C-alpha cells in the first residue's frame, strides 16, 4: 500500500495498517508535537486539578 508520511510528506510503501509515518524519526516528531500541544482537538476547555481547587477555595 502506498502512503504519504504525515510529517514530511514523503511517499513510502507499507504493509502495516496504522499511522502513516515513513520513519521512526517522523513518528517521534509527531508525538513531540502532540506532547507540546502544537496539535489540539477542538472542544470545550477542560480545567486541570489546580484550577478546580482554586475555584472551590474561592467559594
């Protein structure tokens, strides 16, 4: 199956089904982008535990 790498755009051949990355480097670059919050999923903001604690302290 011919795929295009999501990170660098390189076309490559792959037999496995999964996220289309041409190399371990591209896979890790994509993971790093998610970890640094470069990519985000649209939706309502979610409060973290510190924000929830501050809200309850103010009441």
